């Protein structure tokens, strides 16, 4: 089975490859622009993106929309996480959180997968906190300022561990349950 990962983010492709290829699912990176609607819901962004890609004749693909939702910032940056990362980055988020004691946050990943005539949308999440400074060299985006356990940032943990606990890892696990009959018609390897 070959799935196209449609994204402009090479970090996402690396994570999908790491999660899926050991299960006999080949991953190829496809850069195809599609409109990301302005919405406060990850699922709506994914649904509309899937419809547009399918209308363009693309099949057997995965897209996702992910976001960091910070409690004290009323869910900001949320669905605007990629834009906020490009504009103010981790330093800007840390400035917004300066002197804030309640640092709860949740990473969410909504995956849309289209295989043949089956469409699946799942959402995974990982709760944690925004730490007070950037730490670590692994991962990408907000990984250096997000900690699932209050001790280590996502950028400080090995990729294998991150894939088991992260929002994307949780979403991939949910996705595999939904598509297992298509991917492994004779049972999971």
C-alpha cells in the first residue's frame, strides 16, 4: 500500500514515514497546494481540503491539520498554529506566556485519509504544558516549548517515544484502526 502525504511540512512527512513504513505502508511526499479554509475547527479544514483534493483527481492520500491549543490563551494559536509559528514563533508564544502560572495546553492532530472510495477523519490529542524556555533539538514547530510530562519537551525525547505519545501518533493509531481492513485485508502483519 502506498499513501501520499500531502503537506508542505517535511517534519510531518518524517513522522508519518516513521509511524507507517514499519507496518508495510509506503509513504511518498506530495506537495499539492489546496485551500485551507479559515475555521476554528481542525476537522472542517481537513474535510474541505479532502474534498478539494479528491475533486482534483487525487486518491490514496493523507492530509492533516494540527494545532497547539493553550488554555490561558483561550485556545490560541489553535487552527492558526502554522501561521503563528511563521510570524511570532516559539519566542512570541513564550512572551505571551511570561509570568503565567497556569500553562496547560493540548496538541491536536486531525487526519483525513482517502483510500479508494473510503474517507476517514480522526483526531488525536496529547495534553501537557508550555515550558518556560525552548529546549531540545528533535522535532519541529512548537516541540521545543511543549512538554507532555512537565519534564521534557517534545524536542528532547527520541522520535520513537514521541510517536507513541504525541497528538499525531495518537491520531495515526486511530486511523490505522479505521483503515485496517483496507490496508491489511488478511490481518495486520
